């Protein structure tokens, strides 16, 4: 199979079916997987989406709604539905997904939705609405399979089958005591394979990993990836079992965090939605550009200082921009490698030292090679060996500075508790610009005038 | 729980235990999870790692080896072990993990390892060694639970229990016909809940997603994320079941791909290992820097062309670097948002058009705001209103170019089948540098001289 991509014929088919009657629309929709319909939704109007959700069976409709991109506002579709259809769809949703969607509504709208659904569902969703959506509590599903550790094999199996009636699939069975305090994890396979007189507590795996509800979602992702978990139980301070987070929810967190990393390193606020409008984009990027402008003035003041030299040697301006620009490029390289390395694992002092040393070496070699090229150009093009020497020294020096700052600034920021992805590139560009202007101008003043 | 971070006391404890006797070492290691030992390995010498693997029970040792960072060469530890211990560890490994590790050895070393292990294991690993490690075949595990679709409930349950004896956990049960052709997916829950006279083929879910063995791992990751799968069956051209890929293997793929994205957008070869040595770093980054140097000469030639102006108005050089630099920053912002958007989903023509239009608007507004700031500075600092006007126009113009190219170049490259993350930033910097130099110089020539 191939991953689904929208093509014109699919879209045309759906659009035509939307014009025809409901039976035809149902027939056409039947050809698509719920995830595919959610993707097709990106190209439809809100009215068309609502019409489709209305004709789909509730189980498929709920899948489509839970797979919809947040930016297409699944909560509005849900809110606009007939209360009966809405209850059916919410009943089919996992509690965590239902909560995510409902949490996007205004408070009075939330109440309106929760009043008309099954009482148990409403209680569960209300409980989940209390957690910040970026924490373990906000990610978890309360709908777990849990067994009292004192059950025997026969009762345990019956209980698992009873509890799993309503669940699509389950990963792990949790064992609790009478007060719902987590005792351990037990696998269905072990229950099935066990002798008839075995109790649940004989089968427990007790060296499991858990999280508290208030833990940040990034930390949950790190834990699950580090310990290779497919699910993780969420508990309160007294180790009472509250729910569990499954790996599919974490994949979305990882995608989100990775988008944020790329944006931050490029000077875009991590909150900017990729498909947001121009107003949000201006709000997210302008502050950063203005800070950059301030540091650019700082670097340019270096040039002002040598105004005298430029009048006598106008050619230096062209070379100076080359050297500053190359410093920026080399620093970006060192920065990307270091930032990514920090975000995947913490570095020890020795590793940090080695990283800076390595980038110093890389900067020196890359600087020397590029310096020789510039020297050769200056020889052939400007027939000025002394200018060539100035440029060679300036290029090598600036690329060493680029390597040193590209590696050490993010390491330093990390130690100061500042997110290295956000602040590093602005500090580093300032360095490579200032040094990139200063070195050729100062060397030229000293050696050429 | 917190994710595990190495601290000095853990490391000291392990180092001391390594000096003491094996019993003490075993006792200390018993306090750690296999994943944690794998993390501690980063700080130990190869000899210390080997000693630890030798005293650990084979099941824990195999977990540690499969969790070790590739850069610490688990294959060498495995190869240096006593053949008997080695066989025990390989027997405990999943076939896909064993294959990944063994594939890193030289061919004659591979043979040496495979000769001394269980025949069935060797056959399975040999089969997996044929697949490219970046494809579905290279990721899959052949050790699946499969049932003949013609089994009845009792035989099916017995068969599941028999096959699962050797497996830590399993996600999905696959139903096949007599020739191992995939017929569908069946859940253990459904088998348990079914009536005694039901056959496996009555319980099949047939609208499942599968991949062929030669499909690229990125495509597998996209499919599993798009359809929210925890596992996916891998088949050959005749739909014969070859194995299955589980979500935990895909998480590693996603981490890898995301690292590559960040590196590529920063001008680092995607193959550079984050903790690689300086030689690899030079090899990975120097070619890119030299290409950049070429384009920098192109941009600098614009400045050469106006050498005349600079001699008369040296101050223009300082402002010109500010305008070119700000163009680079704004273009990087537009580029990061667009590249990330492309990598998460394909854009239609209409979406592409809207993206470019949005970036044009954002560039114009951000350009005008920054242009006003530069204008004010020129008024107060240089008391030159005409210079201020020149700089305002040049800043606005260059940030419009930055937005337009930052959005349209990656979209264009994507349509041409070129990876937008790799080539975009070099093209865009060239544009913003050239225009950033050209606009203020040309406007100043026209309006100020």
C-alpha cells in the first residue's frame, strides 16, 4: 500500500456525491478509510464536512472526527450536529480524544455538549478536562482494563472479556488493589497460559515504568522512547491508577515537538501554526526580526568604525560580506548538530568539551580551505597578494569563531536552563557578523594601509 | 518516574563494581533497567562494556545490546563474546534487532557468528540480511503469530499460546492460507469471545493496511502514523506474509528522519553522525560551504559593480549588510515553515499558491516595519532623509523577495522531485544576498548621487 494522497479524481468523486443524494454519498464514502476521509476533509468546506459526518455511521464518523486536523476545527462540526448524533459519536470516541476535541469549545458550549451525553462518559470527560493538554493527564485515556490483584484465573479472564467488550484494542492489563492503587502489570497471554489456581498477583510484572498526571508530554515521550514502551500507566501522588497513555498519542507529540525544533532554530515562534494566516505569521516572526535588526546594527557599527578604510579600498566591502556570510553558514552547521545532539540526550562535561574541541578543529580546516580559495581569487582577480593573505587569515579566523560559538553557545544556554534552539542562532549570527566584518577590516587596516 | 539521566554517583557505583568481583557487579547491575545500562554504556570503555555483558544474564544482556547506541558498536561486543554466550544472547534477541546488529559486521564475521547459533535463528537472520536496512524488509521482524484461517476456536487458541511461548509480547495475529498468503487480521480478544464452533476466517478484519518489503522506511512511518497503526504486516509481491513492523521500530525511524531534516536545512549532510569525529564533520560540511562560497562571490560581484558609489558613500556598506542579513533571516523563517509543512503533507496547487501569497504579505509587512526602524536610524544618526528612504525601500523590497523565495523555492524543488530541505537554503541565501546588496546600492546610486 501507499500512504494516501489526495488526487483530483477522489476529490471530484466526493464533490459529485455531495451534490447527489445521501445514498450515493454513503456509497462513495464507503470506498475510503476513515483516515482518508479525514485527509479529504482538508479540501472541503465546513458545510460539506458536516454533511459527510451526518451521513456516515457513527463509528466511522467518530474515527474521522478524531483524525481531523485541529486546524479544521472538529469541535465545531461536533457542536453543530444534532444532539442525538453527537452523543452517538462521543460514545464511540476514546475519552482522551473526546476531551481533546471538546476542550476546544467555549465553556458554555462544553456544558451544552456534556449535558446531553451518557452520564458516565460525561463524568470521565469532565475529569480529563481538568488536566493541562500538554501533560500526561491531558494525554491519557481513562478507559483502561484493570483487574483486582486478588482475582483468580477464571474470574480474571471473565473480567478482561467483560471490560474489553467496548474497547477496540488493548495493550496492557493493570492490576490494582481495592483502593485502585497500581500493583503491577499483567499480560493476557500469561493469564491464559497460567494454571487454574493461579491468582493475578502471582503473574504481576512489578518493575514497570509509570508517570504522574502532571508530567509534561515531552517527558512522557522521552520515557516511552527510552524504555521502548507501547503504553504507560498514569497515576496520582498516591499511585492510584488514573489512566494510560498509548504510543500512538505519543507519535503526535513527537511530530509536534520536531516541528517546534525546526521552527525555533529558524527564528519562528514555536506556536506558529504551519498553515496559519499572515497575521499570526507576522506576530510570530516580527519580534525575532526586530531583535535581529538590533544585533545587525551592532555588527554594522564595526563597519562604520572603518569608514575611512572603505573609502580607500572599496573592494574590501565585497570580501567582508563573503567572510561574514561564510561564518554564518559554518556556525549554522555547528549549531544544528549541537542543538540536535542536546535534544536527543544530555551531554556530560567531557562530551561537551570534546564537542567544542571538535568544532574548533572543523572550523579551522574548513576555514583554511575556503581561505585558500578566497586568497587565490584575490591573487588572480585583484592581483593583490597582501589582500589575499588578509582574506585567508580573516576567513580562517571567522570559521574558527563560528565553530566555537556554534558548539559552545547552545551548550552554555542549556546549562543556564534556556532552550538552546530558541536563543542560539541570534547570538551566534551576531558573533560571526561582528568578527566577519572586524577581522578583514582590521587586518586590512594593519597590513594594507 | 523521570527519564533516566546518567549522574556521577551511578557511574561511580558501576565503575567501583567493575573493579570488585563478578558477584558484586551482578548485584549492582541488578538495580538498573536494561535501557539504563545501555545509557550508562556511553560512559564506559569497550572493555568495561564487554565485562558487563559477560556477567549479565543472557535475557538482560540481549536487551542491553539491542538498546545500545549504534555508535558504541554493539556488533563488536557481540562478536568478541564466547560463542556459547553469543548464541544465548542472539536467541533472546528479536530477529530484526539481531539482524541490525549482525549486519554491521564484515561478511566473514557474519558467517562466523551465524555458524554457531541455532539453525532456525540463522536461517531467519540470513533471510533478513538480504533486505536494505532502510526498507520495510530491513525493519520487519519475521517472528509473527500467524494462524491458518481454517482453524477452529480451540485449535486457534492453542496455536496462539504455543507460538507466543517464546515472545515477550505480541500485537496482532495474522491469518494466512495454506500457502502463507495473508488473509486478514484477527484479535485475540475476538477469538476468546467467540462461540466454540467459530473458525478463524469468520473473525477476520480484512480492510487492513500492509506494506511490501521493498518500501522505504519513511513511507512505512507515514503509513503507520496516518492510519494510527501499532503494527503493520510486510508481504511480498504475491501477498505472502513475510513479517511485521511494530511501532517502536518506527519511533526510531522518526527520530532519525527528524534529525536529518534539521541537519539538511542547516547545510549539514544527512549522513553526519551527531557524535561523529572531526574528519567526518569536515567531509560532510565542506562541500556545502564551498558551494556557498561560490554563490557568495556571485552576490559580492554586485557590490564590486558599485565600487564607485562606496568610495563616495562608505556608510552604504554598513547598511547594505544589515539589509542583506535581515533578508536572510526572514527567508529562513519562511523556508522553515514551508519545508516543515511540505514534509508533513503534500500541498495542492491552491494551497501552494496561498502559501506564497501569505509569505509575500508577511514579507511586505515585516519589511515595512523593519524599514521604518532603519529609516529612523538613518535620520537621527546620519541626518540623511533620502538615505532613509533608500533604506526603507530596500528593506521592504528585500523582505518581500525573502518571503517569496522562502516559500516558492522549496515548493518548486518538491515539484521537480528534489528534496526541498537540502537545496533550498543555498538558493534562497543567494537571492536575498544579491537583492539585499543590489537594492540599496542601486537605489542610492539613483537617488543620492
